C-alpha cells in the first residue's frame, strides 16, 4: 500500500451538541480537506458535519417496535456500520464515545468476512469512562469493546489515567488532544455586541456547553450574580440544550438583565470574537473544548481546575484556573481580568499562541492520520 493513498474512514459519534460530536465533525472535515473519504454513520446528521464532495452521511433507522420496552440503537447501528464498511471498502471505523459505538463496531466487524473488516479506533471523550465505566451494567461491555479495538485514544492525559484506573485497560492508550480551527466570523465584534444589547465598556462573559449536570450551571449563575455587584458585565450562554430549566434560577438571582441565552448556535465564531472572557464551572471535564475555542481567537477564560482543563490552559499564563467550588476565587479572578484590559490582552495573546502551537488542526490531525496508517499496517 502507498503511504500517501487516501483512506476511507467511517466516523460514528453522537450528533448532538457536545465535545465528542463537535470534535468528530471537525476531524471529518479536516480529513476530507486532506483528501480522505469520510463516511458519517449516526441516527441524524452531526451538528457540525462538514459539506464536502468527500463527506457522506449514512443514517441509522431506529424502529420503535412494541416488542421492546426501549428502542434499540446498538444493533441497527452495527448493521449500518457493516453495510457501509463493505459497500465502501472502509479502511477504518473511528468511533467517538465508547457507548454504544465501540460495541456496535465490534459487532459490525463480526458480521464481515475477515478480509472486509475495517480497523476500529475508539476515542474516549469523558463520561463513557468516568461515569459509565463505574457502572456494573456498562463497565464490562466497555472494557470488552476496548480490548477488541485496534487502537484506543483519549483526548487528555487525565482521561488516559482514568481509563486505566476505572476500566483496568491493560493495553496502550494514546493521548491525542482535541483541536479547533476557527472559521472567519461573518459579523463584526461591534455588530454582535450591539445585537446582544451590550453597552460600551460592558464586559461580555461567554459560556458554551450542553448544560448537562456536570457543567454546574448553578455555580455559573452564582458566580455571575456576584460579578453583577462589581464591574458591568453580562453573561452570554450558547446553549446546546433547552435552557428553560434554569430560568427560575436566573429570576431568583435577579439576573434577567445579565444573562442572554442563544440555543443551538452554529456560527459560534461570531460570538467567540465578541467575548471578553470565558467562564466555566464544570465539576469535571475531559478536556473542555469550549475553552480552546475561545483561546483560538485570543480570548482568555476562568475555570475550575478539574480533569483535563489544566492540560489546556495554565493558570496565570493563558487564563485563570481555581480550585473546584471556590466561587469567590473565580469571581475575584474574573474581576481582575475584566478590569485590567492590558492583562486581558496579554492572556488572550498567549492563549491564541498556545492554541495554534498545541491544539490546532495542523498540530493534531496528522497524529490521527499517522494512527490510521499504523493500524492499517502501512
């Protein structure tokens, strides 16, 4: 085989707004731009699936038979994976998030003749290890699927350690960090801030997440409530889920004028460029792609020092990270950056440099390409 031939790569991910789906979509786009043929396999089009003549989407149809109390996704997914693998002679099935994608890939390969089986790479993104890996109803199945993958990757050293500790994986687990490649903004910073109703000199705090419980939106709103007593600031939330469950907390804290929510935003670069500071209150994170998204446009963040976040941003160099749950420390760190434009600019410049050097497509995508070729024996 030629070491430079284009590969045929199947990608399976959750299509919802979340780090694993976003990374998988961005990776597919970057691989297609490098000449590879990409086949997404999922129950709906991924949120940021790229448009390209080398990118294809294969929907998985899930039937709600009365026979089942709960609709089954794993078996239809495995059948579709096998169909696409055989029809398009896939070299690799790259599954993002172990449950149920790694198990489905294992079943798919079992259905195929040995000469038609693609290599399976499983990338672990977070709760597939830290939450489901602890669950006796899932842990053994996850471990089995990982043992039958041709390669395993995680998005941070933190995740690699947790995978070994919680699942007892006794084979190499490669760390390939997340990446982000910002697209040009379609609106100016001034236009976006005007649309959001931000006054001259008012700081725009930005939070991007799927609002899951681990994101600790309660602590985020508490921090903003305390910040509202100081310098003028508003929090903009780009929500990957319905924000209405938090509306009562916003009202209780008197934040109706300080919190602006936009749901399922695709043109995130417009908002990234308008922000002054990112704010993140997760109790655990495998990496925190949102921080990297802000770093890539030169915007620092304040976050809790949990999980893989310290691998992304270093305290006092590209932003601030404080111990989990210390809301007062977070507020103080945010105020010190908001009120010091020179410091904010310096942190932002350092953040952009680090994002470009360590977490850009140019730095990360070749690592995946090298892994694909290695497992394919090229």
